């Protein structure tokens, strides 16, 4: 669905201002390459936090605690 929306927005830009649409089309791979390191850092940080959460809850899970599926339950 995101791809379809992006395609429709690009087509609208092509109709309204074709030089800008072609410039966006040419710069898209460059922006993707520049964003790769930030994505890798985000994945790494997310993995570290997941590991820490698993490590901190390990004693409780070993003692038989079962998760309810929601982290923020309102009692």
C-alpha cells in the first residue's frame, strides 16, 4: 500500500512539475544509500534493547512468570 501511495504521489508530482519529479527519481537511490548506516544503527540499538529486556526478565521467566501479551496493562 505504501508503494502505491508513493507511486501516486510521484505521478502527481510528474504532472505538476516534471523536472522536480525526475530529480527526485534520480536522487532516490542516493538517499537510500545515505540512510543505510542509520538503519543499521537503529536495528543494532533495537537488538541491544531486546537482549537487555530478555536478560532482565530471565529470572522471572525461569521461576514461571507468564507474560499477558501486553506490556502496559491497566488494572
